[in-house]
C-alpha cells in the first residue's frame, strides 16, 4: 500500500466560505497520486464536518487516514473566512490545478 505521507501524494489546505444559515459542511479534501484524484473509498477524514457560520481565527487541523490501497495519514489545515477578503478561492484552485493536477 501507498503511504499518504509520501512526497508524491499531493493535497492542499481547505478554504471554505463563511455562510449564514447552514451550520455544518462536509470536509472534502482533494488528494492526488500520480495525477489521479483519490476517492473517499481510499481515505477517511476527521473531522467529517465543520461549522461554517463562524470565521476561524486559527486553522482547524484535518487528519486524512488512508484505507484500502493507501496507509498512513496526511494532515492539512482548514480555514473558514469571507470570500475575496480572507482568500480568493478561484485563484487558489487555479494555482493548485496548474501545479499539481497532471
């Protein structure tokens, strides 16, 4: 099995837009190995959901644990903020796709 902590496993921190009304959102990291996106059948995520009604002052640690053909764990950060003032989501996705997606 492939270890998620190996250098050829690619992921990025998660940035979610703060919203009112909807309290929890599912945490869905994007993870690539050899240019292919891993599916949720290949890992588990803790926490599974996050409150998006409040801006996060410090990042929330997300732990991704491999299963099936993947082992080990990968840690990334999650932040909740105001769109375009705390971070530009479209620019981040563009950069990630350009450099990491194959």
